[in-house]
């Protein structure tokens, strides 16, 4: 049930921006994503504790994780204005997920030999945290933009430098936006590197099953 709910939550992150205005859409998307990510841990923990592991759950669990990450990255990349610091690691993550999924599909019955490693679990955790932090950055960014509406660049700079009284609190909004963005991007790059390493590891393990038999 938790896996199915997480699967439904994946497109829900994008749907939030269709039915709600910002920053409410950002908040709802963030909450939905975090709740779904937390259930990922309890999903596996309860399945092992209650001995309720199933083939259906084993099949759907990685799909739900990938759907959550892919859809959330599409939303973040879109709202970031195709920022290259986000676009490049997001591209690496999306490429790896598609590549490994295609590899598993090609291997068929032998795909079970490509077991999920601890490093792959760390990769998923890093992705989830990075995406949550970047959603937080978008909340700060939107509020900052709304509160400087009508102010010219010189006035904004004066307030941020402390030369003009900060009546709208844009100083802490700007700091929050920058800190969350830098932290989120750093975590996303870490996730991208882990994603690339685990993808290469899966490909290396699959190589014996990809070679044509000689003398056939």
C-alpha cells in the first residue's frame, strides 16, 4: 500500500503546480515529496519486520523511486530556468535511470542478478534530500521575488547591503535562497556522481550476460 501511494505521489508533485499558485504549490510539492520519500524507508522496514515482502512490491518499489526522482527533477529543472548547475547532474541521473532500466529489461530473467547495492541506496537517499532542499530553495526564491517586486536593482542592493532598512525581510529570504540553492546543488552533484558510479557498476556486472556465445 505504501509503495502504491508513493507511486501515485510521484505525478502529484507536478500536478501541484497545475492546481495551486506559488508559493503554495511549492509547499505542497515539498510536503508531498518528503512524505513519500519517508514512506520509502518505512515501506522496506515494515515489509521485512512483518515478513510481507512480495514480488509485486519488489517490482514496484524501484519504479516508484525512479518516478519520484525523475518527475521532481523535471519540475525543478523547469523552474530553475534550465540552470546548467542543475541541468547537467539532472541529465546524468535521468540517463542512468533510463539506461539501467533498459538493461534490466534486456536481461529479463537474469536481471535478478543485478541486486541493489548499499551504494545505490545511498544514491537514492542523496537524490531525495537534494530534491527536497532544492524545493525549499524555490520557496525562498519565489518569496524573495514577490517582496522585491517594484524595487529597482539599486534599491535591492542597498537593502541587502544594509544601507536601507529591510522592512520586507528580503535579507533573510535572499540568504535562505542562496544557502538552500548551494546546498541543494552540491547534494545533487554528489547524487549524480553516485548515480554514475552505480550505473557503471551495474553495467560491469551485466557484461557477462551481454556477450554473444562463441561457437554457437
